[in-house]
C-alpha cells in the first residue's frame, strides 16, 4: 500500500502548501545542436580494465565550485565521443556545438540541510519489488541489468542509458564490456507445454552464458541461486513464476563522451559519467523519455526516484526514493539508500505536462553511485547522480536518433 501511495501521489513531500501546480511542470527548453564534424578510426580497445563501481579522488562539491565555465572549444572536445562496436572496432566522432548558452554561474552549488545517511545506515528504506504486476509494467519495467554488474534504463526501443564507469575506467574499457549484454527483466512463465513462436532466438539470448561466461552467465547464475534461497526462506512471493529473471540481449554499439576520459578532462570528471548502449534487436517494451533536469525547488518535495539491481539483493528489483541534499549544474548529491549494482540506474521524477492535467515521468539524471570525494583535503562519501542538462540531452538524443532533427526541444 505504501508503494502504491508513493507511485500515484505526484506531489509527495511538499513543505507548506504554498506551491502552485505551475511550479511542478515540465517546461520546454530550446536544446543546443550537436553536429557531427569528423569521424576517425581508432585502434581496438584492450578491454583490460577492472570494473570498479566506487570511484575515488573525483571532483566533489568544493572542487565543482572552483571549476571554470567550459568555453565553446572545451565543449566541442568534451562532447566529442567514442563508439565501440560489437566486433571490437572503435571510432572517434568530433562534434560542433551550436546554440549553447554558457552560464557563468554554472558550477555553483545549492546546499540544503543534509540527511546524514550514506549507503545503508539505520533503517533500510529500499523496496524490493516482488509483485510481477509492478515488475513488468511501467515504470519498473524500464530498469535493466548490465552484464558488467551495473543497472541501466530503457530510453528508446533500442537504447539503454547507464553510467560510463560501468564500461570504462577513464583509460580503457573494462573486461566484461568486450561482449556486452543487457538483461531485460521478465517473469518466469508457467510453461504449458507449447513452444513459443521465436523461441530459438530467445533461448539464444538467454543462454549467453555458453557463449560468454564473463558477461551474462554469472549474473544469470546468481539470479537463479538467489531465487532458490528465497523459496527456501519462505518469502511471500507465491509461486516461483513471480520471481524476476532476465532475457539477455547483445549490445551492438556503445557511446561514451570524451569528457569521461582521463587526459581530456584532467582527472575523472563525474559530469560526463554517462553512456548509451544500442541493442542489437529492439525490445518492444515501454521505455522512459528523457527530460531536462529541473532545479531542486522545481521538484515536488525535492524528491527523486530510481530502481536498479543492488548487489546485496541479487535477482531482485530494488526501488527507492529520497530528497536531494545538494546540487551543482551537472550533479545531484543525495543519500538514497543504495548498494553497488544500482549504479547506472535512471533517476526520474513525475511532473505535469504543459497545458495538461496529466503527470508524466521522465529521466532527469543517471545514478553514478556511492563515491568518495575530496572536500577541503578530507575524503567524504556521497551518493552522486549526473544531471541531464540541455547539452547532455542534445548529445544523448543525437546518439539515439542519429541526427538532431528530433532533439530541438526537451
């Protein structure tokens, strides 16, 4: 009942009743243009980096305040991107940026009272979603599992948004990304003896373990083991067909912005910790649209939501929500309860559509994970999310559509 209340009461946690409906509307903004200029072939990656779901020595809140505003030349360099294809070939695409507004106050932060809670401390406020009516329906069905151990979210019939560091450590691509797969959530069928049309292809996708034990197999095996444990422990799932399993689909290509790479932006810059995966086949499921990230004061209760596959709850879909504590132009700082594995999840909220009574969920950020950052010479931990700014919206939209024709407003 609590979960239903959270999902269907749009203005949760407003403080004093003085807010108007207009405060919580998706306001359309003109989007800068990302234009492809040149493409170069690069050597194939080594795929030797180790997956690391927690980053260290990244630019934190104090560092963000000191960063200079990128020039147009800087933006062209940071928003150029690498594409790695399924066969291991790699290209670099240089871009031009048209119509960008350079904000001199871009890196200022807004500080709010902090809720002293990092990862899981005290009461665990996460919800494991067991009911297949929720798991296989919007918005929970948009959450996917990445074979390198992260989560992601469906953003088109063929594209998944996730965190860049799930695939690349700033210097090289991680080992598991050579044969990358995406796990789309499904429930076990009861099985009535009839063969399902197209079953051969589905079995081939699900049995990715035989082809690539380092990619989909390990996660699939963990999921099956977890299901057995849950049945033994007597959880209220009903029958085993209510437990989630995954249909593994190959990734055709991966796009990562140059701003993520060391040597381009100095140390690893969380601002560019995002990537888009193109699936080999369309998934034919409902996906979530992108939205421009509003400021904290334009969110109902300053509240964000996201679902992912936390490592400590293997095989389960885990949902959570919390208020944002701090923000800069490119990052959200918050203390949602989360564990490694949920990294790369799409953070979303629900706002009112312009001139309509209907409320709509959109993705406004990518969960970068639990990070240690340097603040005044001391290491402190935060849960950080990369905001979808107009520039990032333009780039991600360009990756999805292959041109900027559908990316003029967001």
